[in-house]
């Protein structure tokens, strides 16, 4: 991918440990775009991420998502799985504008970016 020799792309079923997932070497970064779509999937997502974090405790999940309900929260699940979450302001990387990445989303939407890592022993996250 992009002429980078060490980029692994793997389709996942959240909450399912497949042979491909088992064979995956330790990762540095997990990219997950808009995966926090339905609350009933949140724990499956974090379970899979936890499995990958067990292989490399310094791995980080970088995720953007569209806020769909102010009532939905990852807080209890992050605590359960001994993870922490840092909110990354979109303006910190010039993404706080309309039509971000030419998405042409109709109406007004709130997009958030999170970095999730192990709560203990994880490296400092970017400011």
C-alpha cells in the first residue's frame, strides 16, 4: 500500500478471532474509520482491539466517527478492558471544516477523532 513494505490490511469481523487475525504480527497502529456505528457492536470492537493490544501493548487504535447520539459512550467498556481514550481535536490537523475529505455529507454532522490505547504502560499520545 502506497509503496510501504510494512503495511498490513486485513478485513475483520469484530469480536471474531479468525485464523488471519491470529497469524497477524504485532501492529503499531490500527486504523478504524467510523466503526463505532451501533452501540451493540462497541464491545466486539474493543474485544478485538484488546486481542491486538495483547500482541503489542503499545499499539494504538486511531478512529474517526460520526456522533450519532449523545447518549452513547465507550467509557464503561474502556474501563472494563483497561483502555484509555484521548480525543484529538480536528483543528489540530486542519480537519475542522465543512465537506471534510470531499465527503459531501448532507446536513450538519459532528465528526470526532479518538486514539485508544492501554490505560497502563502505554506511551504518551500526541497532543
